[in-house]
C-alpha cells in the first residue's frame, strides 16, 4: 500500500520528516529520536535527500533502516538538481529493493554553479514526477507546494500553474513547504480546488526554536510570518533568550495545528528537526492524530 492509499483511508493523520545526519557517529542518537517518535504511530515518515549526490547514500541507508527497524511507511525525498536519469533509475530500484515505495519529487535548491548544467536531465519537479510514474508505476509520488509561493515564482498564479502541472504529471498528493499563517494554506487549497485539483494537500508545520533559525528560514525559503507572531517571538527572546523562544514556538505550532485540523486539513506533516522532545511537546493536548 502506498502512502496515498493510506491517506485516503485515514482521517486527521500525523506524518514526520527527518533529515539524515551527515556523520555516521551521529546515527545512534538519530535512531533514538526516531524510536521515541515511532511510538506516535505516524501514518508515514519522510527522509530528506542531498542534491547532486551529496548525501544520497545516507538517505537510502537511513530510509531503509527506518522502514526495516521501526516498520514505518517511509518516503524518500528525490531532487532534480545534479540528477542524471541513470542515477535516478538506480536509486529508485534500490528503494524498491528496500521495500520503500514512495518518493517526494523536488527540484531542489540550486547550487552556485551553472543552472543549465545542474538541471540538465530534469529541469522541473514535474519532469521527475513524470519520469517516475512512467518507469515505476508501483511507486507513489508526492510533490511539494508553497502556501507563500515559491521564491522564484513571479506571481502566485504562476506558482499555482506549476503546482497543477505536477499533479497533471502524476503526483498523488502534495506536502506544503513550511508556513506560519494558516490562512495561506486555506487559500492555497481553495485555489487548487478551483483549478480542478482534488488531491490531498498536507500542511507542513515547522516549530521555531530561536530567532536566528527563524530569520535564516525566512531568508532561505521565502516564507512569511504574521507580524503578531514575529513580535511575540521577538518579545520572548528579549525576555528569556532561546529557551523562551522555544516555548513560544511550541505554542504557535500547537495553535497552528489546531486551526489547520479545524479547517479540514487531512493531516499534519511535522518537520521534526530530529528532535523528539520538541515534537512530543507540540503534540501534547492536541486532537487525536491517527497513524
């Protein structure tokens, strides 16, 4: 059963995202965090992927181990940047051999090199979606979408056009980039539905742990944060530093999840930051999320 089938048969689910540590000596702690969060019975987990071959082997090995050791439905990220058709084909075959039947197709962040060379075989995530669906029909494929619009998109309508193109190429569902204003998610879903897209749109929630990390995230991905939330976090920082920001960030994420579920989101995809304590704090006293 692919993740898309699991989503269609479940209400109000939880899914989790992990990133593979770069160094193997960090793996024991990583798997300890996964073990603690596996008790939440997430519907699925995703494992991020380095562009251009940087950490692809780590992704495959960690995703395989998460799937095998914890019995969690696992999705591997897959990026276009620096990817070659033969390399993607080999990677997909290895995923299937490991029992992993789902990928998240992404363009990936462009490196400081020639754009045309970096995107030689796959220029857009939709190209990757189509390639996987044609050659590996048993593989489930998710796409990314952007409540605040992709930072390279000239307009929101242009961004929506590309999102629709991913679905038309065969994407089964989408997971959103992080966002902080739940109204953006509601508007994204409304706009996609008005264009005939009925696939599930899973909101991604990222907790804020420090002002430094927040400002870096906002600069990198083009997300926006309501001024009220930003001022609350800044006030917390001024009063109590990073620990106070962490507490406020957990409070904001918890409220965000409540509002998303109330407006009909199919589930919540929580960016774990490989930190079980943070995730468990966020999920305290929230409505039940099924696995």
